[in-house]
């Protein structure tokens, strides 16, 4: 097995869940991302690819949630940004 | 992009204030056209159509789906983080619950919750220097027989799951008999049934028998959705099943850990699914220990 050409999940990020009022969707992305980075033992400078999952429409008082927005708020400049369509 | 050398560490993220914001209401209010005028709209409507077709074609129904809802709830009760932790469900509870869209009852539907989930993917080489045992991606497959739900001929299977799974198992160089557990995208109970059916665990109409006797729950011979899944843990699109598969393989699941703790097989090979639209798109991933 070529270990440079085999890939693995190495970190998982959780957030509070259920009814968690007063939070934006962006804030859940950021918390999950920060926790996943710490969980893997990486720092945010190590992240050079970001994929935001497909998503539902934004609430009436929020901007649409894009991978660009998440990257900007994480303070990272990934070489690859992507978002699935719903 | 890892393979192309463009990236070294890729973050995959989801977050949604689904329960506490007006986001989902806005989506429902946006539905228009003939379908909506005649009362057919939203995911539950589409999957109810599919489930009804399956009832007609191979005689499935609530007596099958109750095993999925109750089995996953039993897992959720071993997971303190699960939204439905501490809320046990019996077959009678399931069968006496209200319909959302017939034939789908409330516990046939996934949760609506606030929260987020993220995972990080890197090379196996780099994984050696990181904190956890890596959850290795052994195989991937996709198949997307995507058409308008009203034109679909695959609502009762076979969905994209069949080809996606064949591709993923072939890439991993394994067979279905090697699979120790499944983490299945479970927007609805019926989705779990038709996915496992298309994966070849049982034939059309054999689901009720296959699911009975606690097959998918703690202590079962094929554990499914061990966090509680989207029905009973939390909904994060495909990251609910994918993150749980990774955590099980890493061996970090506490009371719900596959292996001796739950009298189940060690999670050396876990089959993971995601599905989109009304059974219109499907991804299958084989994760494992090496």
C-alpha cells in the first residue's frame, strides 16, 4: 500500500447539538472546524483544503453559507475551496 | 486534490441552526408549482412517495421500519451526546406515533437540530504523526440515477446505492461478508432499508425478517447507525454517518464502541453511505483499520 496515495480521516469535530438558540449556522461550522483541527493534532495553518457540505437555505437574517465565508472567518487561505450543491 | 498534491490536509464541514432559525420554514414556503398546489412538497412528501411505492412492490412497511427506528434509538441511548439520549422507544411507541406524511411517522423522520460537524482527511503517511488511529478510506463509489422524483423508476430500488456499493467494495478489494458495521445515511427509516437492500444484505421483501431480532442494534450481528444516526443522534448531512464510522474505527465511542463493549464485531471494515435528493444520488465509502 502506497501510504502517500492512501487517505484517511484523522480528526472529528463536534459542537453542542439539539436546541442551541442564538447561534448562526456559520458559528457551528467554525466551532466544528476548530474542534476537528485540534482533535487531529493539527493547527489551522495546516489546513489547505476546505469543503463545505451541501446545505439548506440561510435563515432570513444570515448570509448564504459558502466555503469562502467559512475560510475567511477561520482565517485560512486554502489552495482548494469547494461546496456541494444541495 | 490530495492525490493531485494540491492539498495536504482537507477539512470537510457542516453547520446549521436548523431548529432555532427560520431556515427550513423559508425553504418549505418557497415550494411552488403543481406539486405544491396539490399538497406534495418537501423531503418527507418525496420519501413517503418512495416508501409507498416500496410497500406496493415488495410488501415492506411499518413492521419493517419499526426495527430501524427502535434499533437506532437503542444506540442513541448509549451515546450521551445524542439528541434523543434518555428517550427510549418501544415498538408500541413507534406504532402509536403520529404520521407526518403517510406512511412515514414522526420517528421515521430524521431530526431537525442545531449544531455542526467536521472531519479532516489527509494521507496515511501524514496520519502516522497525528493523534488518532486513522480511519483509512479503502474504497469509494458513486452512482446518481438523478431524475425528477415524479419521473423516477427507482423509488423502490434499485437506487444508486447498488452500483455505488459495488464500485466501493471492488476498490477496497473486499466483499460484503467482510463488513463489520454500517453507517447509513438515514434521512428516513425507509432510506436505511432500501440502501441495505441495494447493498445486497437482503432481497426485496426480506427486510422485515433481516431486521428482526435486533440485527442492527447493540449486540446485533450487523450494527447500523451506532451513534443513533440522523434519526436519533443529530442531522449533519453525510457527516453524521461518516464521522461516526471514523470514531468507531478510531475506537473512541465509549459505551457504544463496537467490539466487546457492545458484544459486536470489531469495526475493522465499516460501510458508509450518503444519499441526496429523493434517492437520486448516492455515495458509498469503505472505511477501515489497516
